[in-house]
């Protein structure tokens, strides 16, 4: 025997009912009985009608007429014309009965729980009756069974308790006499004195379980409108998926928090008889769904994550609680008296404080009651006033297997911590099946996603990138992400989502990730006006896990937001040097904030583009090495200029050529001034632990004084030509000594200088060509011969590659 149950949404329209009949047909080869809820939404409407009647509002008649029409229409749609009239008459007859009760409520202005149960019973009575007739019309030998004939309950109206002895006997007796397919009303029963009762809202599941238990069914199938029990609420966690199987206990824990696919009471009769419960989707009938049974077989530590909103946390603390037997008993007795349900309790072993989570609606009431109960202790300052925090949520991870898996809570809290979710209270049941944490409601979606990723997609990380700056580097980065997407996902189990892009004019967001091939055009076409402040606000409010802000601009304004961004637990990756070469205080603050928030601030591309300079330096220092000196050719532009400046050429022509090739800034003076190199060596000095400001660096400005005043670039070039001979002299002197001109940055003996100098053919800088960079690190360990890092140190592609590597590094860290 199998018991099937279809809920309100599965029978909301005649078309849905017809597809339910098709779902049931194949089962007719075996023994089966089917339980139905009222048509979708009808129970709510019945309650509403009864309230109108109670309030003396005659509107109730119109609403009742709607209900009548809906059921009559269903008959007309589902049953052939010849048979309709008697069925329509029966429906009308039943509705008349309902109308009489409502009229009574209207007249006496009283609606007892008993009357309400009676009124609500019409929903199931009408639906199961009509559906039974529809089955008959489909050639199935079916029979309507009003469950009131067999389900015996107490007289606790609205939430009646089942008398299983009588009920089981009556059900078995009834079925022993019946051949036809039983179409059963869910939700309702009869008290000993013959009054109609209900089993509590959504009680049809329970009815089905009662029949399954009584008949020792092999299976109980709950047909609903979702694909079974999910790993998390799919409205909040897009990657949630169906859990194929779980234990009764796991299902119970999960349904306690939010995942209202099945109600705990339902499980009880199935559980004691060890009947598997299948959750199936009427809208997707071939999908396997979830089976809930006696043991949880599958190896996953966690079965699901759920949450409960609108929670307040009350803490009671003070020396008056310390070692005082009975204080907590009084506390909980007080809440019980007030009928305040306690959702979570946590007491530190210092016994100095107890904190408990309750539904927010009871906050005032609970606080007042507790303070009254402990008024003497409060007056004597043995206990503080009750401290309240609101707008919180409880999130819970649930799974039988966490018992054998140490590290579950570690995983949970590190996932929350890495995403900046503050945990305000924690509780773990001694059954070790559930770990709950209280967090801010604003963090719930992020917390659920982070946990979902940590427990279910642990092999896959999703990085959410917010990119500002879509110039050469930004574009190259987008293309790189696009080209590497599949490989990264498959081999490194990292998915990079570019959630937002912005340039100085426009910005575009798409939470699920922008289409990489077209996002730049889309931003032009439909992006909104760019405001850095709004961009940051939007990014922070999305509150996505593993968020990374990538700044591919050279804007100082953008760097002024880093502190706020890091404070919001969002990592920052950037080739923009402006932040790290600003004041030492700012540099330290950013590092400190990143550290405190547990996020990353990575800027490998600040020096030498994609060359591994900063990481290498940091690795050396981490291992205990000390820097003796750093020397470098750190400007690709200046290296191009000086390595192509050979006898017979004019210096100004070489600079022009560099500009024509796109190697210089729009105004080449920005390169020739040496400031860019100064910023780079400043950053390296700081990384090496030296507390320097930009002003501590001696910089040789290669722009002759009279060239600095020129307002246009052309005028600058004209002015520069007058200095060609001076540069020629420098070159000639160097060549005479068989040396070459190099613009170098040197940190040595606590001094940092940036200047034009010469090197002979023994020096590693001698052979440097093109726009390459070179860095020599002389340290205590590398002191005989320095460590040399050399290679292309400029260009969009190599810089973007460095930025990309930093993003991936964060992905690995987040694992
Ligand atoms: N029709 C009832 C309700 O809406 C029972 C059920 O649907 O399970 O609560
Ligand atoms: Mg680098």
C-alpha cells in the first residue's frame, strides 16, 4: 500500500487536477489511496469569510459566492456533462450548509474555535469530493472518503490531537471493506462527541501520514510544488539543490527552520512505522525528489542550511546568575508563562550570562516579564537590565553526520568569518545534528550562500568581482577571465563572476554575473551614471560572499574608498599605486583593516606589472630574511628611452618615438619626472619594513626646468629639443667609459634615491633592453649574488595577468 498526498497548489485549478489524475493512474496497478488538501488558497479564504461574517460585514456573501463558483466551475471542467447535474447539486448542497453556519456566525457575532474548524473543513470536503468524481469520470473506480468517518481526535479545536488507537482501527476496518480507490480529505477529523476538528494548518500531510501508519504503507508520497527538500532556500541561495535522501531527524531539524516543505508532525506516524516519505513535485513529476527515511546514508556532513528571520536576542547577565541554582529555571518559567517560545539558548560556562533567541514580536513582552521576575536582583544590581538586540536571524546547519566529523563548526564559522558575518550567539544541540548561530538579518543571504558554498560546493568557489576601470588593463582582464573561465572552473574549481563593471562615466551591475563578451558594450548602452560612492554602496549592499573589488584605474579618488571597502569585508586587488604610495599612515591603515577583516589587499602589479616582485619580497621577509638593498629599473618607459638612446639619435626624438609607440603617459613628463619610479621604490621600501614617506625619497627630475612650465605637450617637445645637446653630452661621457645610461631606483643604507646613472658591462642592468624591468634584491641570504627578477615590466596584458593572478590567489585563500 502506498499513500499519496497532493497539496493545495497541486489542485489549484481543474487543469492541475487533471494532471494529478495522470500522475496517480500508473499507481493504480498497486494498492494506493490518495489524500487531498483544499483547492489552493481556499482554507485562507474560508477563514477570511468567517472573519467578515463575525465582524457583521455582509461582504462575506460575495466572497462565499466566489468560492461556490470556483467549485462549480471545477465540476463543469472535470466531469462530463451527463453526470454534472447531480454533482453540482451536491456541491450546492454542501455550500448551503456552509452558508448556514456563516449566517449563524453573522447573527451571534461569535466564532468559536469549534465553529472555525467546522468552517475550514469545507475546503477539503469539497475538493476531495469533486476530485473523486473527476477520477470516476476518468474511468477509475474511486470513492470519496470523508476522513471524519475514521480519524478520531480530541476536542482541541484548531490543533486536535489524534487518538491513534481508535483511528487506526477505524481506518483498517474501512479499508478492509473497500475495493475502490479512496480519495480522502486531508486536515480534518472528528472528536469523540462527533464535532468536526482540524489537525492544524497544513494538516493534510499529517492525515496522509496517519493513513500510512494505520495501513502500514510501504511508502508515503507528499506531492507538492517544489523539487523536494533543498540544501537551502532556493530564493536566497541560487545554487541550492535537492537533497536526494535524509533521515527523519534531519528533515525535522530542517523544517524547524524555515524549510517548510514538510511539517514535523507529519513525520511522526511515518517515523514510528519506519515508512519512507517521498517529497515529489507535481510540476516536475519525473524528478526523483527527496526521500526521508530512517537513516541518513550519504556521506555529506551537512544535509541542509536553513534560517529563521525576525529574531531578537535577549541577554540576561550579572553576578546574580553565578552558581545560583534555579535562576535559569525562573527565567524559562517566566517565558513559558508568557507563552514566549525560546528558539535558542546559550549560556557561557562562566554562568555570568544567559542569552536566548525569541521571535521579535515577543521582545517587549519578554523583556518586561523577565525584568519583573528579577526586579529585586535588578534593584540590587545583581542582574543587569535585559539587553535586547533585534533584526537578527538564526541560521542553522543540519546533518546527522556532523557527529563523526570534527571540524564542522570550524568550517561553518570560518566561512562566516571570512565573509565578515558577525556571529552573535551560537548553540549546538547535544544531538550534534544542528549548529545554530545568530547573525544580523541583513547578513542572512550572504551567510547562507557562504555556508552553502563551504559545505556543498566546497570543491567549487565562486568569486564575485567588482571591476572599476575598463581601459586597456580592465579590458584585458575581462578577456582573460572569459578565456580562462572553463579551465579555472574545471581544474582549479574557481568560478569568476564579474558582477559589476564601471568606467569614469557609467556603471553596470548584474548579480548573477555579467556576460563577459558583451558587458563593455552593454555598459555603454544601458549603464547608469557612475558615482564611485554609489558603486561602493551597491557593492556593499549586495553583500555577496567572496567579493573582490578590482581597481584598474589610476585614480586617486577611487583609492580613497579602499578603507571603506575593506571594512565591509571585501578584498581589494589593484595595479593602482596611488593608495600604497600615499601617506604611510594610509598604507598602514589599509593593511591593518584588511587584516582585521580577514580579507585581502593585493597589489602585486604596483611594481613591475606582472613580475612577481612584491610576493617574492614578502616571502623572503616571512622566512626571516632581511633586505640589505634593492636596486631596480622600474620604469618600462624610461628603460625603453635609455636603451634606445644611442649615438647619433636626438634625445627628444627618442622620447617622441616612445610616445608614438604608446609607451609613455599622454604627457611624457609624467614619466620623465621620475615620480612613478619614486612611488614604486617607496612601495618596495615600505614592504621591506621601512617607514618612509614619498618626501624621504630623493628624485632626479629628468624634465629640464624650463620644460616644466610648458602647458602643451607640443610646446614641451619644442623646449626639450634645446636640451638635446646636454643629454648627448651625458651619453658621450658614458659611452667613452663603455657604460650605459640607466634610470635607477636604489634603496641602500637606509636611503632611497631615484636618479639617472651609468652602469658598466659587469652590471646586470647593462644588457636590459626594450621596456623591461629589473629588480635586484640583496638580502642577508642573497648577499653574494642578489636575487634578480627581470622581464617585461609594463603593458596591459602582463599587468592584467598579474591582477588576474591576485584574484585567483584570493580564491585559493577563500577555500
Ligand atoms: N487546507 C489546509 C490548510 O491550508 C490543510 C492543508 O492544506 O494541508 O492549512
Ligand atoms: Mg609585480
